[in-house]
C-alpha cells in the first residue's frame, strides 16, 4: 500500500488455511510483519458512519486537525516497541497528508476532543496470489493508542465499539488479529474481546499469537 500512514505492503504467509496479518504492540495492534498478504481498503461499506459514541470515547472519521496527534502516535518510541520501532518524525511531517487516514475503516479515537489513537479495519487483496482462500473475507483489526492513554481501558472500550460497527458494516465477516505472546496487555485484550486462538508461530525472534473473532458478542 502507498497510503502515508501504512507501512509498505508486506508479502505473504499462511497459517492453517488463514492468512494472518501480524499486528502487535504495547497496547497496540498495527501493520508489521514478514511474509503476509497485501492488504486493501475495507471494501463496500457505508462511509463515513455517524460518530460512534461510547461511555467515554468517540470513534469518528479523521479530520485535518488530527494530523499532529497522528504524527505523534506513529513517531512515539513507546508505541513503536512491538512494531519495529517508531516512524521518523521528519518523514511523517513530509508524507502525512493534510487529512490523514481518510478511508473506509479508519477511525480516530477521540477523548473529550483530544485524539488518543486510532482503530482500523482492512481487507486482504483477493487478487493477489497466496495460499489462503481468496474468499475468506476476514476484516483485519488494528489499533494504536498514545502512551498517555494506556492502562485506562480505552483500547477495550474502543475495540468493542468498533467490532459492533463491523458486524453491521460487513455482516458475517470474521475479524483477524495477531500479537506477540510477550505482549501481555494485547493478549489480555484479545481474550476480553472474544478472539479465539488459531495458531502460535515464531516471527522476528518472538512467539506470535493469531486469533479470529466471528460476530461473538465481546465482553465489555
């Protein structure tokens, strides 16, 4: 992919009939892996949706005023811990567009008017050659939060709301998620959201966890 807020398109890897995107982070899940399929935009969904409101948060389409916060997010050393390191700030300043991430499936997480992170959904490009079934239809969940927002339950609250949205936007589509097993926060969140383990595997010198979620009501 060439969108400025995405890493270069990764190659392919199969896991027991699924094609997994390794999404890992310190209370984050993001685009970072080895042999994986090219990902595309989410597909034919009504976009943008009305802002999704939770008890404390708003999930909404990105705006021009979000640019500085998203550059902070992608250049944060803490955020980059499990995704290969932070993106260089000067690179982001050059490449991030005036309105970053404006595409179907890209939600900004807003806390009382302040951007604290993002949640994204993507789809695998079925036209690309690969071992996974091209009609698997998984939606790939990603999330990133600024360090000051960690440990307060915001990721769980936002992900529950986003999963509720994807059920209506793409009925019946399973959602895939991966993280390092060493990432205790992400592992606990995956379990809380109702993801079911499919496989564990070694990548980048660490054990990775791959799970799927299929329209099961997540716990809050």
